[in-house]
C-alpha cells in the first residue's frame, strides 16, 4: 500500500509575480546532498521524477538513493 512521500519537505512552490501560487516542484538543492550537484542534467530529471513519485511502494526511498549514487 502506498504511503506519504518521504520527500514532502522538499516540495517547493513557484510564485506568480503578482502573488499567488503558480505550481510546485521537488527541489534538488533542498536535498543538501553534494552528490546530486555532480549528476548530469538528464539524470537530475530522472532523480526529480523518482522523488516526485516516491510512495515507498512502487518507487522506494532506496530507489532514489540508487539514482543519486
């Protein structure tokens, strides 16, 4: 059974210039993991997708760690 995303603390809001929320994304710099900074751009996209879909059922926290490694 799916559970709450363990990376929900990394969810960041995009704000409109006039105020209000434009959208949300999972911020890789908020992971504070220097390994993520060294990844190629294409792998960072896969990492963000894994974090976004992490439910500890289909995508587990260990899967995210494997991508970072």
